[in-house]
C-alpha cells in the first residue's frame, strides 16, 4: 500500500507540478479569449469544438485506454518490447484511418445542420488536429502504460504554452477563432513530436502493420470506445443543441460557465490518469489492498471538489463578474447550477476507472450508455423549451445517474468505506465554509472572501478529523520517495 501510494503520488505530483502553472496560464488565456471574442464569436468557437468532440470518439474507438491497460500488462513479460512495438504501429495506422472517417462525418454533420459556412470551414480545419491526435494519443497511451507521466506532462505543458503564445499572436492580429484553431494545431504537432520521441526513448519501436489484427483490436477496445463516445456525447451534446436552437450568444454564455467546470476538473483528471495504470497492476498483484486505496482516494477527491462546488455555486455572480465582466451576466445562473457537477465528475472518473481495472469494462460501458441516453433524451426535450437552465440541470443529473450506477457495480468494495469521514464530514466542512463565504461576500470582494474562507475550510477538516497525522506522514513519505531514486 505504501509503495503503491508513493508511485501514484510520484506520478500525479509530476503531473501537478508540471501542469498547474501552465494550466493557470491557460485558464487566464481562456478568460481573455472569452472576453476578446464576445459571446457571439465565442459561441461559434465553442460550437466548432463541440462538433469535433461529438465525433472524436470515432478516431479512437477506445483504443487509447485499451493500449494503456495492455502495455501495463505487458511490462513484466519477456516479449514486452516486440509486442508493444507491434501494438503501437497497428494502433497508429488504425487511428489515422479512423480519424479520416471522423473528419468526414464532422464536416457532413455541420453542413446538414445548417451551420454557417464560416463554422463549417473551421470544423474542416479541425480535421487536421484530429489526425495529429491519432499519433499523439497512441504515443501518450504507451507512455501511460509505462507510467512515464513525466514525458506526457512535459509534452502537454509545451502544447499549452505554444497555444497561449501562438493564440495570443492570433488574437492580436485579429484572426479570430480561426487563428486559435491554427494555434491549437501548432501546439498539438509539437506535443505529438515529444510523445513520439518519448516512446522511442523507451525502446519501443513500431513493428509491422498487420491489417488482420485490426478486427481483434477493435473488438477488445469496443467497450472503451462506447464509454468514450457516450461521455463525449454527454458533455458536448447540450452545446450543439444550444447552438442550433438558441444561437451563438447563448452558446457563448453557456460555455463560459462550462469551461470553469472543466478547469476545476483538472486536479481530478491528473490524479485519476496517474492512478489508472497503477491500479491495473495493483488489482493483479495485490487485490486485497484495493478497499483502502478506494477509501483514501475518494476522501481526497471529495475534499478537493466539494468546496469548489459549494463556493462556486453560491458565489456564481461574483465569479462571472470577476472573470468575464458584466457582458456575461447570463452565465452566472448557469454556473450556479452546473458547478454542482464537479464533485460528481471527480467521483465518476475514479469509480469508472475502478470498474475498468476490475475487468468489468462492459458494465462501465453500459453505465455510461444509460446516463448519456438520459442526457440526450432530456436535452432534446427540454433545451429547445427551457434553454440554458435545462442544459445545466441535465448535466448534473446525468453525472449523478452515472455515479449511482458505478456505486452499484462496486457495492461490494464500497461497503467497507467509512462514509462518515469520506463524504459527510467533508460536506459539512464545505457547507459551513460556503455559509461563511456567502456572508462575507456582502462586505468583501471575491478574492478576499477566498483568502478568508480557504483556511477556515482546512481548519474544519482537521477538527472533523478528515485530515490529520496520517496525511502528514503520507506527505513526508512522499517527499522521501521523491528524493530517493525510483526502481519502478
């Protein structure tokens, strides 16, 4: 357990240290984009990326998470290099072909739904980025299978930095969101190159491309593909509907708030990405340790997520006013609702990985399919009539349904979790902090409220025994392990 914790912490800490600074820079740049483009142009830009996300699953079909798990399983076998190389080459070619199909469908769907010609052209330009992701995604999956998150993190940092620099130049030159798409392409190209070099440095050389292996690869990855498709549909279908039925301005307002949710999910994504290959190996070598790992991880994820949801939801007008200005006032009502999806996203990502590492990817796919079907049906029925509030509410409901299904699938494992310390105490601390923040917001600016409320929340966590001596020992062990050379 201690060794597992050190490996995961090393992996996630590398990701956190490498990415937090650049993510903060990127977040600030996203705020600049929203302000600079205005609601209408930003709504078109969000619509372009949403159309891409709806069809992006076709370019992968679950091959990336399958490669992560397969490479993690191959690491201790004598033919690891040869088998990994063969897998690498075949998946790259397969993903490039799938990316061409995805691109054709993206452009066709935009044309059939009557999107403006300027948006159709931008979606067509996005196809180049999808093709690059075919190579980058496969390379990144191999790196994740080897638990080389340092290389992946460095590549992502370069990508984000390049996007900020090139995107800033594009905005200064008045190139609009076409310039941002070009900046994205340059960043993805550099990220792809670094990931490719990283895989070669591990000794994995692309093997022979054998087309008869492709049906087997696609069958094995299909459950992961269903999960990827349904999650992408769940997260972006509402944006497409809003763009079609309500217009570009409403799309801009909605996505200005939605972007804050995905920014808040950064910590969860880094931790869970680091956990997945480690959990895969742990489930095979020491399954008895899983209940303790699950309880600790759930507690830390909720400790991070609950104050974001409570604070962001209660102080939504102040958040929107600070970041985007008075022009985006309609986004505040969306944010007040949609921020409550943050703890659910933290839970669903981790619990979904737990279902996968226990060999039940078919059950995970079914769970995501059920929640997404509910999302699509309710959005089709409610968004044209009730607008942004319906889309935000359905986002929260969909994630809650997904979490509920995962909890049912893992009920045997979760029975051993101390829910008082894991969920109820952090929730109580977050609610008390939220009440204090709401009171202070009447007299203080938003940033001052945060400065006061954050230490109060930490104090409450200690008083309620959510964090204490064990966490301090864990952090000390982490520091020791980071100073010692790793043998993994």
